[in-house]
């Protein structure tokens, strides 16, 4: 059962009535991973219970770092973008829940783990004018959007990936509000299970890449309904020549370039096959590459729920580079290209794990780090920002990290949507 189906079932009940011990797989040999059989355990619905951060508590970083609340008066901050002048843009956005879905969320416990408020649908600008590590200007940058997520400045344009398409606006550095007229340059499939769209440009600014998640768990509505979904799209900066760059990626939300110019993505894999299937992953992305969804996972593991297979695609499935654990909801991704953190972090990848709901014991709920050398992962993943889980047995959590981004001053920013906080991690 996925979140949407769970909410629908509980909504029907309402209508009738009124009328982490986490198995870390990371940096394992993904060419021959040891995986349980499908349904080795039952598919669990175990939502966390958010208790917030009280009495000055903060997430925990390694020795030598400090963690501060950069901004707290936000509405479901999920994604961020650092402007060249040091301003931080935050997408305040949420899943659209119907009336009965909201009631159903209370029945199954989802409302304790996720905000059920209507989406703010805005991008907010945060500015630290005196550079003391705390925001002193907090102002709406762009409003009345349609589930905005990915953001990008390219040349004279500011781009926003709404759920239904990519829009661009005239951009002037330093301005605190977009006043120009929107131009919709690309149509994208809106809403459904994975509504969020992310965007990133290549180094020379000639191409824009878009992360577009699947509309369902495993193509239950048929593969034709997944047009321009479960893939990374590519287009020109004016929106022309929109096409699939790589496919078979269930929810490739995190996108970033390693220092050697390779595109990498953090992928949120499929649910409902048991506690330890299917691992989320972190992988390099090849042009015209196929990564398995919905037919197979991790190479040749067939998903038994997909009745109509595509052997030609399945046979050329690329096995991902790093497995991140099942149901961790690995979403945010940022390579550390600064020089303020200790050398071990240089060129490595930070990944925000929003945390599980489809596992008997919580997994994720942290920011992990993967070291890199010569453009490739060079060691096991390690916890970088933890302390989000207060009580594993009771499933109590302080917050849920999502987006991660690097600031021009070398600090790492982490969006914690359910606590409405943006955390700043810097060297002491």
C-alpha cells in the first residue's frame, strides 16, 4: 500500500461512516547485491511522529562543525537554490491533499509525519545581510505558483520547475522580488504520486536537465501513462528540443554534477515489496541510459507486480553505483565544491534522506555523506547530519531533511520541511 492508496482507503472509510534500525547497504558491490526475495516481509505502513525541535535542540554534525537554525518561519520548506550573491531561495510547497484525504491521513497516522496544510506555492528569499549566519531579510520572491520545486538562474533568466511545466522570468541579481512576466517554455506531466520537478543546467549553460518522477509506484496505470515521467529530461534553455536523456529512474529528484562533469542523481525507489526492498540509490547518469523502473531493479531483479515486461529495456538496465538503504526517501543531493569543510569532504556528495513510511522500523531521517576520488565514490557512506530521530521504538522524530544545497560561503544548507526550518552547517 502506498501513501496515496492508504489515504484513499481511509477516506472511503470516512465517507461511509458519515453517510530505525536501518540496514545500511551503501557502497556495497552493486553488481551482485545480496537482496531478500520480494515479500520476505510484509509491506508495512509505519509513519513517523513529528515532535519538533524544542529547548534549542539541533541536528548533530561531526566534531568541528556547528549547526544553526538559519530560518524558522517557513511553510513546508522542501527545496532550495543559492543565488550567486549569497541569497537563498526556498520553495515552500506541499502535496495537494483533498478534504477526505486529510481526514484519512489522521486515521492512518500520516498527518503526524507530514504537513496536511495547503501548499504555500511560493518561493521565498532569505538574506543574511550582516553575515552572522542568521537570516535578517525574509521576503516572498515569487508567489501564486503551481507546486514550485526546482529553481535555476541561467544568464538573464530565472527558471522555476512547477509541477506542470518549466517557467522562466527576467532575472536581475540582487532584487528581492520577481516582477517580470512568466513565460512557460516546457510542458511537464503534473501532479500524481511524484509531482515535484527539479532542474539543473550543464556547465556551459547550453542544456537544462529536469528530474521527473513516476506518476505511480510501479506503472499501475500502464507505461503509456508515464510519458515524460520516471526519467531525466533534457532541453535547450528556451524550452525547445525537450527529450528524454535517461529513463527507468523512478524518482530522480536530486541532481548535481560531480567535479569531473558527470551528472549524478539520488533516486527514490519503489515501495510495497517488504522492509528491505527496493534500496534507494545514488548513481551516475548516462545519456540514453535505462535504470530498470518499472520492470526490474538493480539489474536483473524482476518486479513480480509488472505483468507486461519489456525484455529489451530490462536487458540493458544499468546497475546503480551506490545503494542507500530501502525506503530512506533519498531526495536531496549536493556535491561539496567549496573549500571551507575539511579536505575529506571536498568533491564528495551530501544526500538528504527524508525518511521512511513503508518500513516496520524507520530508515533514513538524516543527511549522509559519500566521499569521492577521481570522480567516483571512494568509500562507505557515513552519517553527516543526524539526531532527527528522537525515539526509534516510538517512531518519534524532530524533523525530516529533504533538500541540501551549498552556499557561496561554503556552508551546507538543509531544508527540514516538517519543522519548517532551514539548517545551516558550517565549520566552527
